[in-house]
């Protein structure tokens, strides 16, 4: 389906190539690299080529021959462009010392760098970078994007990714890229809907000093097309919430289980607090309710594994996930797919790992990746907005993993539509949300 596109591991790419003419594929790959260099850098005359001994190096050497035939000179010093064909998709672990020195030399050159398939030093199957890695400006990747070009930290080494057709058919992959077409899965309201049947969300949070988190979550749920939103918050926060979210029903926190009756999804955690009472409430809500729930922010603090039949989504950032796994956030950032897999196994539910490469895993399913360049979302309140969108989509009865991936796409698209290159705030994203469902 077009809403989910393949992201290839090294083994999946090898399987896709099996039975095809290797020489023909290399010629196509090399031609694509040479054409990209000529198209992108038409005035570049001096080309430095670093080619290894494998198929990746073969692609690079043939590309060099093509470029020489077009009047370019292959040089060792003062190049206009560098072609990185040192290491291919089969890399595991850190490059050897000699290769590491060459990678460092490439990175020290001021010229633009074009990587063949993946930047050398990046694990194509995981995105992990165990040692030195080329910092490319452009990566020409063969047949389809590799996992390591979409998942950090590898994605930050790839520059712009260009996919070259080398004559292969698309194949099934475990990890898939989520496109904006997934938003077509979100059912619109119909003439037969009521405010409850079109999605009813209960937000649980909003302690003193943190009422804004619950308000952002509730407003996002409304703008993501939920028909009814209620907020259960401590009594002292209710007057503030009355002014922040006019449309939401407000209930004191001690009445939260009464409020659950009208909800078709829960959003637990925005501004809830981390005290013993809050942690006990999270445990009770997960144990004693049977509707879909998204658990975020304070509700993730010291969360223990739970048994729950209803769909459940956790939405940690790397710091929160690190605490849940007993790891540093830096370890999570360096091993994002492994960290996600451990979290899915530990909690037995859907887990969304936030980041530039938002990852969504589910028990027994592959990983969905939202790969969108939206640095503006690095702002306070973005997590609360995402929680509200996830809850709205869950409230409409969607599959939990697809609903969560769609929410990540919707938030990224809203951030782009807000059209603020600097100074984007969470409320800007909320106001743009209704427009993400419009198709060109």
C-alpha cells in the first residue's frame, strides 16, 4: 500500500537482488551516481573517488569511469566533489582502522560528498554508527531507501537521499516508511455521527503549574477531529482549564472513573505529576479500564509492565525510554531500533519513540518510521499535542499502531503547514491540524 513504503535492511536488499544480473545492476547504479554528480555539480571538474573492494566500491569505480568519459578528472587532492564508495550495506560494527582514517580524511575535505548507497560507517540495517562515519551531502541509494538512512543516528550522516532505479521490483520489508497517505485512514465525521460516536477522549492530567499540558492535549484532540473531549484534573486546576479550553468538559480528578464511561480513548499523563498518588492512579486506569489509552509524560515515570487487553500506546522520548529500560538516553539515541524492540517486548503494547525519526513498534509487527524534517517540533508542548492526536485517532477505532503512526504524520504535516521557519510553538501546530486532512 502506498501509505507504507519499504525500508530495506542489508539482508532484505540482498534478497531483492538475488537472481538478477549483477553486472547490469552495477552499471545502472554507477550511472545513477555519475548522473547525480553531473546534475548536481555541473561545474565540478576534479573528483576524488574513495572505493572499497566490494560491490559498493565497484559501483564507485564504474561511476568514476563514466565521469572521466565526461571530461572530469579523478584526483587525490583539492577535489570539487568526493565520491564515498568505501563501505557498502554489509557493514557491521565499526570500520577497521585503515577505513576509519580514510573516512576522517573525507570528512576533513571542504568539498561536497556524494555517498554510494549508504555513507561509509553507517549500519544500513539499523542506522547505528559504531565508529567513524562519512558525513555526506547526498546519498544515492540503490532500489529503495535503507533503514539506516531513515533511522538515527545514520539519517544525520546521509544528507539528501536520492533513490536510484536499478531494475528491481519492490519487496516486503520488516521496517516501513509511513507516508502522508496514511491520513486517508482517519474516518471523517458523517451525518449520522454524534459528538460521542465521532470520538470521545478523556485527558487525565493538568496538575497545578502544569495545566497547560492537559490543555494542549485536549485542544489537539479536538483539532484532530475528536467529537468530545473531557479533562480530569485536580480541583485547583479546573478554573484555569476553564479558560484555556472552552469546549472541553472538566471533571475533578477524583471523578475520573465516572468520566471514563463516556470516553472511547484515554490520554493519560500530560501534566499529571509524578507523586505516589499519580503513579497509583496510572496503574488503576490501566488495570481497571477497557478502552484504548495513550500513556505519555508523567504517566511514564517509573511505569512498570502491565497486563491490559485494550489497545495501549506509550509515547516516550529517548530520556523517558532510557529510564524505562535502565539505560542512558545517549544509548537510546545510538540504538534506536534495539531500544524500541526492548520496550515493545517489556510492555507488550505499541510504543512510539519520539525523534526526528519517529519510530512506532507493536508486538508481532514490524516498525513504522515517520521520516520528516520538522525541527520546529523541538519545542515545549509538542509531546502533549502528539498525545492528543494519538488519543483522537484511537477514539475513532483505528488499529493502534496505524493510529499512532498516522498521528506522528499529522503532527509533522501540521508543523509544516503552520509555515513558521522560526519560533513555532505547540499552539501553532494545533491550529494547523484541521488542514492536514485536506488533499491537494
